[in-house]
C-alpha cells in the first residue's frame, strides 16, 4: 500500500522522529515493538504523511526513543482550532496569519465567556 502524500504541517515532526531514531541506531521494527506502534504508522510519520498523531502515540514513541515528547515536536507550531468552554482541540499550523486569527478568535471567545 503506498504511503499517503507528504503533509507539510508534519514536516518538523517527521524530521525529529527520523533523526532521533537514526541517532539511536534503531530500526523501524525495533521502535515499533518498543513503542507498541505499528511500523506503517511510524513510516508515515517519518514521511510527514497521514494525520496528526494522537498525544498517546507521541508519548509512546518518545518513551521508546528515550527522549521527552518535546524533543519529537520541537519546532512544530501547535495552535487551537476549536475552542469550546475553554477546552481546545489542537492541530498543527505553520501559517502565522492563521495562528494570529485563531488567537484573536480565542481571545474574543474568552472575553464573551467572562462577561456572561
């Protein structure tokens, strides 16, 4: 099965994951077994394909690599894409204009909630 096309939003995560895995001298199979994450998912992440991984996946990969999760996502810009009752769902974005727009929307939503 072919890998999904590269996702430009996941490029930095892909770079960090591959670099750390190779630095540790770990194969995809070994990382898969240690992290209890499928080889295909790791391959997709390293190619910046597929969907944004779940936090649990990032934590498992980081633990198996012996690094903190922050090292895998260093340089990735995470911005809220939905704000509901001060709980957010997060996604990655590299567009500064989008990040500013989301921040403004969040500030406006927070202001309305406080005045209510």
